[in-house]
């Protein structure tokens, strides 16, 4: 392979990237080496490639119902702010003041301007610099050149995405099939109800690998959830920059399920969609949850779960509480195993593993997309 990695990342990382060959078919392929998961230099490479050049989940569309609504966040070390302007246009910017680099917005809210808390530099909702106090004697200062630095922003299926790259891909065109399937499952009628956050002592890719293993781990790790899924019907479909795992729900509650709410929660079919690089959308029963997988370092990950319910179940406090508790059981099982994997990746006894050619097509697809981004000029 001709590996084209920016020189600043060095020859070592170029060699480590080359140890995974995306052209090798799944049945003959080896997993990426452990360095992809436990070396901080890969975290730096991913900031410059994977997270710089792809669409990243940033907010929910409903958070921008009126002019002045804003949401601030960060991913892979890059702070952003999304705001709806007085003209009704949704815009995104690096959340960095052009004076001394403080963040101009925190959390979410509504405002007629974005004011840096450090020295009072004030920006319009369209990013223009409105006020820079005490700069009267500064020479060669062009106010027009000191607005907030913009990002690309798009809405899709009630979600808001940002992209830091100069020439982003066409988001909606990339997601046509998954958008159609989610639409057919009635996501437009769902209501956001709750958010939960989990912090894991593992690399973000460990968490994504776990999600994309084609249900391989479900019967071993999630015995409660497995009791409500027909794993024989489970399948993985690969698309350009996303994949879909789907299957049927089991007919009725199976023995050993911890909690009677599971059969009501899972329903008769499930759809688990992964959108490269770090978003999962899970639609099942009367519910949906989205998972934002956010690297906080090479060995720490935050996963944000947003839960949506049908109008009928959203107003049923008992059902919501039982459903969130049931989901929490599954998430904590995943946290434990992902942290176990990260520890194992630090062992001198392990370097690379092999795929299950029967089940782990989604993982292999993920790794091929990573290799493609790592090698992009």
C-alpha cells in the first residue's frame, strides 16, 4: 500500500497503519494492531483525519426552535457552537474567541449574541464580530476578519451534524437508505425524553467494535437482552459509510429475562444503524436511542445516550423509568467488557486478532473506513 500520512505524524505511525490492509477480504484479514487502540499518537492522527473530515453529530434539531437558540459542545478536542440566527438560518462555528481563545458559549440556551466571558468580545449569531472592547489603539485590525471561524452544518432526521473539513461529503445522499428505513419506522413522531452519559476507560474504537460485531457478544454478555431477540434472524448490511444491523424480536418474554418490561420495550423488530465514525441510532418497539461516541483521550470515551419514545409511552412515567433502567443494565454490561478489552490490549501477549467472517462484517467495514481516512492526503 502507498500510505499517505502527513509527515508530522511520523514514520512509526505510517508503519502501524500499514499493518492493517483494507484490501484483504474478511475471511483472511487480521484485526488492526493494538497500537490503533492504545497509543496516543493514533488519537492525534484521528483528530486530523477521521474527526476533521467527516460529519459529526452535534445536537438535536428540536433544540433550535427559535432564533437565538444555541448548543455548545466538543469532540476530539474541537469545541463547537451551533446557533439559529435572527434570519432563521442554522450555523455552526468553532467555539473559540478570536482574541485569547476562550469559549464564547457553554451548554445550551437562547441569546441574541455570543459574548466571550473573558474580555467581552461579542459575536452576532451569524458569527460577525460586533464588539471588541479596549482595542482603540490597535493598528491594522480588520474587524471583518475576526468573526468566529465557521464549520459546515446540516440537519438530517431530526439531528444536527457539523463538519470541520473544507469539502464535506453530501450527508443526505450518503444516508438515503437508512433514512428511509428509519422514516418507515415512524421516527418523526418520537419525542425526546431523557439523556444518559457513560464514561468508559477505553478507546472509542473499542466501543464501536463492540457495537458492530453482528450480535456476536449478545448471547454471552447480554443474556437479558438476548432473551428478547431472535438472534437467528439477525443480519448485517454494509453501505458506503454506514451499516445496519437488524433482526426480529422474540415472541414473548423468555425465561431468565430480568424484568417484564423488556418484551414491551424491544417489540417485534430492531434496527441498529451505525453512521461513520461515531453515531449509533437504535430503533425498537416504542423507542429509539442515539449514541454519540466521543473520544476524550486515547484511553477514555464518553458515550451520550438520548432516548426517544412514542407520544403514548413518553407520558407513561412508569414505562419510561423501567425502560431506562433496563437499558442501563445493557450499557453497564458493555462498559465492563469494553474496559476489560482495553486492559487486554495493554498486554504484551496480544497484538492482533482475527475476525468472525460470519458475523463481524460491520467491524471490518469500520476498520477499512478508518484505514481509508488515515491514508487520505
